[in-house]
C-alpha cells in the first residue's frame, strides 16, 4: 500500500501547488488581511488535524548517542547499493535538470508571453504530476521498477531538452507536462524504495539523509541552472541540463546494476 500512499501524498502536494497561487491571487484581490487570515486558519486546522493523529505505540531499543550513531544512517546507505543509488540519483539528476528555475526568462525573452504565459508554464508540470500521481494511486506499478525508474529519467531529460529548444508556447507546455509526469514516476519509485528497503530501526536516520539530499538537489539545481544561464544563455543551459539528466541516468545504470535490474520494491 505504500506506493499508493506516496502517490496520494504527491497528488495532494501537486494539487496544492496548482490551487494555492490561484487562491492566493483571488484572496489578495480582496485585501492582504484575507490572505493572512486564511493562512492562519489553514495552519490552525492543519495543526489540530496533526494533533489528532494516533499512532500505534512501538517499543524500540534505545541506544546512547555517539558520533557513530549520528552517522549510522550514512553508513547504512553506503552499505546498500540500491538505497545509495536511489538517493544519489535524485541528487544529481535533479541538480542538472532544474530548468524550471528559468521559466521567467523563457516567458519574457523567448516565448514572449508575459505573466499569463509564465503562469501556464508553472502550472503545466504540476498538472502532469497530478495526473500521473492519480494514475499511480489507482494503478500502482507491480514490476520492473528499475527499468521504469531510468525510463522516467530519460523522458524527464528529453522533455527538458524539448522545452529548451521550443519557440511555441503550446509545445513548451506539452514538454513541461511530461517533465512533471515523469518526475512523479521517479519520485514514487524512489520514495517507496527508500522506505521499504530500510529496516524500522534505521528508517528515521535514512529518511533524514534522503530529505537532506532532496532539499539540496532542488535548491542547488536552480542555482546551477541560473548560473549556467548567466554564462551561456537560458536555452543552452536548459538543453545541457536535459542532456546531463540523461547522462546521469546512463552512468547510474552502469554504477548500480542492482538498481537497474530491480524488479520488486522489496528486492535488495
């Protein structure tokens, strides 16, 4: 059930990303007080719902805090190639494929669409991600997780390259739609793998490392795209990013053959 749960979580997240800015714009048209009041109420409701969550108690063996215990998560990851390949793949693939940070440049200087076009381009990946996550919620993957993971990364890279060279808003939106959809395939598989391949007593430490890698890749990916665009221009930067994602996928297929051949989420 975990894969479906991850897909639902992703679906809810993407829905909020689509509706949030639109709702914020409508509320701001009524006045800033409406925006902050609504946000405050939403946070209070979320806090109450979180407080009402009841978890089954589990007794775990406590261990003294030491330098080894602090780095035990990293040690576990480096001893398990499937998890190491999964987490590092996210870091480097997203690091090189962060072309969405360049959307304002494409909207203004390349596609000449202005703010409304930028809004559509920001929405397109979220719609693709939402649609794919809903599909996964009802029809989860059953096999061939390794090939599907690398296939999704290849689609992500190709869609990024198509977006880079497009001079049509429609083609750009289609490319961004596939960027979002393929990214969800990768996210669902990687998130499920990390959870199911990690024993209970190590899951907190491993998830902490995974969260660090995910957050780092997103921020550094945007920084890399912006910096490269400053040197070579937005179009070459986005195109190089797509090529880089495909190159990373190919390299990881060679470095982590166990991940490439993975057929089951619980297979090590």
